[in-house]
C-alpha cells in the first residue's frame, strides 16, 4: 500500500514528503468519481485525514482548530504508518464515492476509515523468485498458455530440472498463488489457464 500511496503522491505533485491542503485536493481528484463528488464529501474526507494523520502548522507547531479550518497545515508523510493511514482514508473516500447501493455517505469518511482496518486486510501479493521462474517456464510452453489445463498437465509441462526441484503438492500451492495474483485463471471444472 505504501508504494501505491507514493505513486499517488507523485502523480498529485506532492513534494518533499509533506502533504499540504492543495496536495490533498490534488490527490482527491485522482480518485474515481471525484469529479462528480460534492464539496461536502471532500470536506468530510479532509476532516478524516486530519483526524487520522496528525497535522502541524506550516511552521512546525502543532495544529489548532483555527489553523486547520483556514487550511494552514502540513502532514509529515515520512513515516510508513502515516502513509498507511492516509491510504485507509483514501480507500474510505473511494468506497463512499463508488458505492451506489449502500449509503456509506451517511456514515462519513472518518467512520468508514476507522472501521476499514478491522474488516479489511489489504495485502500486496507478490511472487517469490522461484514462483516467477515457474511462471516463466510455463509461459514458454505454447501448449499450456491461455488453454485450460489440469494442474497435472501444467506440472508435466515444466522442464525436467524444475520438476526435480518441486513436488506436485508444492506446485499446486504455487498455482493457487498464480490464481490469487491473476496470472492464472481457474474454472468450475478445476482446469487452469496460464495467462500470457
């Protein structure tokens, strides 16, 4: 999540690891549906960010309510925990904007952001070097790429030296990771497609 926040901060033009009111507005505009969102929703989002991430005045002093209301604050984003908390507030704001069936707007961004960590775990899935090698080996085999195969057929398609280093049960776990990441797709019959 921290990498995603860093990319979003760059895209919004945020500089020197400090988040300012204009930066927060720029980040808000990057969220899907922000152009149609009301000013009240942005204000709610800004209040949630200020509540979740401790702000300071531009001169480094702790923020007071008057200074926060007139928009003279900064948030130091050098700590990963602050970036993660900002990510939670962004996720809450995005959920409220794109959820037409549940009126999350009645709850407010701060409430949704406060509840999200308890009900949602966001985990970045990445392949290990061994899993990347196995995926590359499979993608080199045209007989299995983008075709429905059993896990046994996929295992047999691996080079002999790779099969000598991994057993079938471990390979099945790797196939499940490939499915979780989106590099493989399964169907109801238990067949798997390796995406090109």
